[in-house]
C-alpha cells in the first residue's frame, strides 16, 4: 500500500480549521479548492487524501465509526464525547486554551449556594469536574454565550473555554479554577490503524514532524 493511499481526514470547521492551516500547508493537505460552505467533502492537494470539513463536535463520531480514518479535534470535544473509541496519538498544539470555572467576582466558588447552577456547553466535563470535588451542581446546558448566564441570574457560574480571557473580562467575570489545558489533537480510527496502517502512520509521523518543527525553542 502506498503511504498516501485512500484515507479520509476529518477537519473541525471554524477556529480549529484556521489554526490547522499552518500544519496542513507544509504537508500538502490543504483543500484543492477554496473552502466553500456548501462543499463538505473535498480532495486535498495530496494524492489519496480526502477531507471532510465538519462541525468540531461531529469529528469524534465520524472517526469512531470509520466515516473518516483520522481527524483533528479539540481536547474539549474529546473530553465531552468520551473519546475512548479513538486513538489520540498526537497533541497538535494548536487552538490552545483552558477549560475553566468562572463567575462574578463577588460570588466566588466557596460562596456558591449548596447546589449551584452551572451553565455550560460541556455538561459531561462540568459534571465530572464537580463530581471529583464531591460537589452537587445543577447543570444548565447552553449552546453559546455562556458568559451571559451569571449576569442575568440564570447561573451561579459557568464552565467554558478561555483563551486570552478578554471575553470573561469584557463581561466582568473572573476565573475561579482551571479544569484542563486544551489544545487540538490528532485522532485515529482504531480499526483503520490496522487496515490502513502504512498510510496512517505515514501521516501521523508527518504531522509530528511539523508540530515539532513549529515548537518554540525553550
Ligand atoms: P477569549 O476571549 O480569548 O478568552 O476567548 C473566549 C471565547 O472563545 C469563548 O467564547 C470560548 O468558547 C471561545 N474559545 C476560546 N478558545 C477556543 C478554542 N480553542 N476552541 C473553540 N472555542 C474557543
């Protein structure tokens, strides 16, 4: 089997795709044509590598069920999804941020009521985090703009991603604690790792070379 034969790579649309471009370009894995919102499946510039450009939260199921052989996805999505059906061979060190608990400065984690309401797009991560602390919480699942929830009394705190902290600051919120450091990962379908071993190890190693080359010298 040639190293580039017949594999499909699932890319996370949006912020991660934009940051992935710096890794995809030197590997010749950019889309052949300009990204068009209507085109969801497109050939890359490399022979035998097709791309799927899909919502970040859809990357784990696509790869786990073999619709894509490998993919690029945020650790936050993997933690929320329970990525145990996937290999996660490489930290791509892009889209770096933190998963945090945040809220209004005068509420403070210790001063939250006995069963605080936590607004989040990440109920599994939030539940596991507070579970580890032995704290009972009521989770309110939201799909965006979590920062608004404490301001209007919908929630006592939020669990959300923070990169620069400017969104929290703009809304007068502060970080109470960090749950996890987040970055994007390469994930691989477990069966494909056997059936397309040569091609997938080729690409994993190429990604590893590019990531290592981009690492800042300490
Ligand atoms: P910032 O203001 O830089 O702290 O960014 C915070 C906002 O960007 C929040 O709405 C986050 O949900 C979102 N965000 C930050 N980093 C990421 C990331 N790596 N992937 C997806 N969303 C992110």
